[in-house]
């Protein structure tokens, strides 16, 4: 392998071990034999568009590789941390070697770094991202808020992403293929599968927006009884500007859905949560 030059600051910052308060090791670009490189076993991306890989290969063939891939020692080989599409393009071109950054990286960091790279490049489907986030939460035993800080996302973004996994497999496939968007199907979470599948046909055929879907859910037959009660309470609240103002303040404070049901003299407050992590955050704010 031929050493070329040191790693740029951007990627060094991504790989820096801040938890141990250590300076990043000096990292170099090498020209590495491609047969010594293996794909990331924890790659969050499950589908690679062959047409896009071919386009990337053509671009590399004409312009060269702008950014080397990142690898880490793994036994007698080197495992990809970031850049598997570029690696596949080089193999398609039947190249014998590829420029790489070599970085010693703990195995438990591979998924996190691969996920960060894909999120920054917006390469993952919503479901690939949701599954990767779910794995990170389990393996690292951290909260939604902590994971959000690691990835530069809000706690609500993490929670909403993972909630998508509660939808039926058919809907997950449509999200994975980007036939529909998370916003279109998020109002369906928690509904019976039969009703979800009925509504999804309307979403696709009529190209319904998120707001259209919310309206459709509210007026759907299976929720008619719930909606009658809900509308009655909402009307009471909305007729009282003071209660409506308090309700709005509570929504902003708790960062969750809040309903005040009743009157100024008597009633109840309902706060929705969708995970144990959200419940703990609500309790912290109340206490």
C-alpha cells in the first residue's frame, strides 16, 4: 500500500472518540488492493440500486474518485466503515485497488458511523434508517434523546422514525421503495391492519397528502364512535379561549399531543406518549 496524505478535518471529526476525550489518530490515504476489503457486516443499507452504482462507476471512470472510502482492520482484511457504493463501483470497473482511509475503529462503532454517513448523504430509505436506529438503541442502551444528539437529530425525529416499524410489513415495503412517505402513513400507526391496508390504496391512487390522510383517518368508519366523543370535547375546549390557550402552552411544554377535556370547573388533561423513553421524559418535566 502506498501512503499519500493525511485525512481531512471533516472525516477526522466524524471518527473522533469524544467519549474518551482523545485526539483522533493521524489517518492517511492508502492505495489498497481491493481483494483485501470486505463490506461492513452492519451496513444499515439493505438495498443497492445497480443502476445508480453503474452511474457512479461511469463518473469515477471519467473523473476519478473524489473521496476515498473509510476502512478499519478486521482480522486479515479491512472492513468498510463508509463508502460501500464507491467500493461496489470500483469492483464493477474491475479495478485492482482503491484509495482508502485506514482507521482503527471498535466493532460496536461500525453501525453508528455507517448510519451517520448514510443519514448525512440521505442515502437510506425511511425503513432502513428506522431499523438501524432501533438496533443502535438496543445495542448501546441509550435514550432517544442521547441517540439524537449523537446523530444531530431531535428526540422527536428518532421516536417518530422508530414508530414506523409498528406498521404492517406491506407498508414497510412501500416505505422502503419510497412509494409513500413517512408523513403519509404516520397517522395510520396504531390502527387495525385491515383498515390500514384499505386506506393505503387511497393514499397511493389519489396521491393524498399527510393532511388528507389525517382527515381520512378521523372520518373512517372504524373510528366513528371515538371521533364523536373527541369532537364533543374539542368543541367544549375550543369554545373556551382560556382552555384552548392553556392546551397550546402544554403542547409546546411537553412536546407531545395534549388534550384538555371538560370545562373550567371540572375536567381532565390527557398527554399522549409513544414509547417508554417519551414517558420518562414527560415524568421528568412534570416532577
